[in-house]
DNA sequence: ACCTGAACACCGTTCAAGT
DNA sequence: ACCTGAACACCGTTCAAGT
C-alpha cells in the first residue's frame, strides 16, 4: 500500500497522490486506505519514512573539517535532487524533517568533529541547512508551471529600471544553481567552521 | 474586488482565499469573479501586484558597499515578515518574483555600486536571494500546523543518535532566525562583495 | 478484521441563459 | 456589458452497513 503510493509519487509526481487515485491503483475504495493508514497526512508521513529508510547514508568525504561539513551539506542537496518527487511531496506536507533527519544528523556529527557543539553546533547546523533549503526551493520549483510574466526573467525583461543592460541580460538567462550552491553554501560553512591553520 | 481579496488574505490568511469565499464576501456569484479577473491565478497575480505597489521602497542604508548590499537583502526579509499572509500566498502560487521585484532591483543596484555587473552581478544577486529565500521558508512555515513527531525538534528528541546531548538540547529548542539570518546572509554577501581596504 | 456505498462539505472552472 | 444557475470534474473525510 505505502509501496504503491511511493511508486505512484515517483512515477507521476506529488500531485498525482490523491486518495481516489491511489485507491484506483490498488483496486479498492478510498475508505479502505483510511482504514489502513488513516488520512492523507499519515499516508504522506509513511511514504516519506519509507523513502528515508531507502536513502543510503553515503560516507562523508574530505580531509579537513570544513571539507567534511561541506560534503555533508552537499549530501542533503544531492539526495533531494535525486529524489525530486518525494522531496517535493515532503516539502508540501511539512514532512521534510522526517525525510532528511539522517542526513541532518550526519551534518551535526561533522560539525561536532569540527569543535562545534551545544548552541554553536545547533546554530551552525541551522544556518547551513536553511541556506541549503533556499537552493532546494529554487531547484525543485516547477518553472514551466508559471507563465513568463510572473517569473523573475520575465519581470527583468519587462521592467529593468536603472539596471545595467549586461546585468539584465544575465538575469534573464538561466541560473546555474549547482555552481551557486557551492559558493553560497561554502561561504556559510566557512563562516562557522574554521580549519586549524 | 482585488481590494476585497487582498483584505481577505491579510485578515484570514492565504488559505481563506477561495473563489466561493470571496464571492460570498462580495455578495456575488463565483462566476462574476471569473468574468472580472478570469481565474484564480490571475486573481492572485493581481493581489500580489497590488501589494507590490503598496510596498514602500525604503531607502538603503549603510556607508560601505557590503553594508548597503546587506541592507538591501534585509529589506527583502523584513518586508516579507511584515506581510506574511500575502508573501505566503505569492510563494504558494509562484508569484513571489512579482511581489519582490522592486526589492530585488534595489539589491542589484547596490551590487552594481559595489562593482558587480553582468554575470557577476546576477550570480551574486541570485546567491544572496536564494539564501534569503531559505530563511523566509523557515520563518513563514506554520509550525503549529505540523504534529511534533514530524518536526525537526520532535525527531531529535526521539532519535538523537550519536549526537552530543548538549547539542541535542539546543536542537530541540527554538531557533533564533533573525540572528541566524544576519550571520548566514552576511557570510554570503561578504563572499561576493569585498569592501576596498 | 477488513472492505464497500453513499454521503458531506468542500474545491476551481465552464457555459448557456438572463437583463 | 455584467451577472446568475446549474452543472462538471475533482478533492479529503466520515459513517453505517456488509462479510
């Protein structure tokens, strides 16, 4: 049941997961699903939990603390990109913490190895993960779903103001999120984690 | 009509904005709304556009480029916090660019004043705004809507793993987002904007 | 214990019809 | 030009009833 739901989400996206759709897929009535898992929220939580178990906690790489912390942050990012559908589902239903908790813990452990524990560790972890979340929001957003005049590119084209034309051209073009991720997240990591000289 | 919709969103939140609800508020049928603005997406865009016009572009403060860029970024953050309901509505409907475009332009202008134009300007702008977006996502999320066992705090309490108890305690407590915003966003700003020595 | 049928209270949207 | 009534195609959820 949860297996079928997970497969449905991965094949047709988060918006395909409705009680009626899943019921049809399982050849039962919607009420049967309610009897088994009890409501859409619980179903989503179960799907996300299942996916979290599937996520192999790949080993953190790097020779220095700052490299290892950065790599742990990168795991959150890459894992989300590799599982767009379930990640989006988790985001939309407030279950992202369930999905990423093991990866978050790996990050905290690296921060502790870097000497950051207690409030300092929590602060560093939250600052880094919030930054990562911003990039995930940008990367998982379905651009094709919004009409041009509502996109950033469309607005720059229509309403550049006093901005340099070369900058406007760059703003109308596509962003290279993976590159921006590296520099922005690294900047935040470096602010909290200083390698011993 | 758009005025009433905006008032409804501000008073009762984004989820209160349904065609039927707004129709009742206006003492008309839903079809009347369709005749006037043409669909929910267009309605939301109009609401957000109206709100964007209302947002006074307060002057950017600071003596150095990095201070002024930081202040422009802070305006995006503060403006969103002061208008939670409309900002959430814009986020959920892919119209956030419409709402924030004037503030984004102010940021780009400060970046140009700092010597960043063309691709460098666009990169810096995107990295900074994506980081800000992460904090907005965290700040606008309705914590009370998700049950504890799905929150980060609940997961740390239930499943701390090999993490230091003092760190776990800090992770269960509330985050001070405004403080974290300052340090994380400043770190990203500093990475792109270097003051002349 | 497990599943169904019928219903409730919602959504956004369309379209022919009225004035 | 402006508005209505009725309908379509969806949602999540509940509850009495069946086996």
